[in-house]
C-alpha cells in the first residue's frame, strides 16, 4: 500500500509540476504579446492566440487577466524569445526554444546542461538547417465539411490537414509565415481555435539504439526541466 501511495504521490507532483510550467509559459507568452501589441485581445491577434492556448490547458481566466494586467505595467520584466542550437550525444541535433528575461543566465544554464550530458552547444545556424519552422492549429471539427474546408483553408496557407475522429479535432499545418493568415481565416469563418503553436519539424532523422536513446533523453529531460526553456526539438527516431 505504501508503494502505491508513493507512486500516486509522485505522479500527482509530476502532473502539478507540468501544469505549473505550462502556466508559466503562458504567462511569459502573454507578457511578450502585450508588450508587442497591447492588452486588448480584439486588437492583438497574438494575444488572442495565447488566450486560446490558455484555455487548452485549463488555465483559470483570473490568472490570464492578472497576467495581462502585470504585462501592462511598465516595470514588468521584459521577456524575449531566444533559440539555441547544439548537438546531443551521438550527433543528434537539438533546437532549444526559450523565453527569458535574462539571456545571459539562460545560455549559461543551457551550456551547463550540454556539458554535463556530453552534448555540445553550437552556434546560430549549426543545426537549424535540418528543421522546418511550421505553425499548427487545432480546431473543433464538428460540423465541418472536409473537402470544402480544406479547399478554403489552402488559400490561408494550409498545407497538411489531419482529422482526428476520436477527439473531434482537425489539426492544420501551415508554413510559419502563414500563422497570422491562417488565424484570421479561421476566425473569419467562425471556426473555434482550440490551440495554436509554432514548431520546428526535422527534415532528417537519426536512428539510435536503446542505450544511445537513454543518453540523449537524459539531456532533453534536463533542458525541459529548466524554467526558461519552452520546448526542445530533435530528430531522433
């Protein structure tokens, strides 16, 4: 019974830690969006997208409103988006996406994680050529005509459409530069956007055995635990 309780407690703490990190990320995204486009979601498409994402992770509206209010304060920390590149063990390329108010601290931490896990922090452009930047939109698919909506959304940058009948969702992939175009197209058509993101998709792949995979995963885990790091992209199979 004790072991079961400990396992459940560990799972609960892990879930809360993941939720806290997700809320922190949304808070930083709100700060950036407000600084760039103001606190009014109706006039700030980027802020609207962040608010949509906050709903996807069940972030309370009060938390979102408070984050917008804090971001409107001139004394609030200035966050910026930074991407670092490098290689994990066995030549696996990594792109590390960060949101930070102190790039000096962040790059020092990233370098430390690489050094401790036998990786190598690279320079700008050292691995990014192996990834394509894309935008993803998750929308409710109920009531949508598949052929018609795909045809219409191609004009807004849609290049891949994945229908998930089990969840009742449609995932739309566009080039990164079409993010705003697709967001506007979906909003104009009154299609509910559940979540949106900008991601890096690898154009190559690296095959690893179990031991190598564990070494690479150890570095990824360390990076993902860092509060400044939003996402880690790699091409390991």
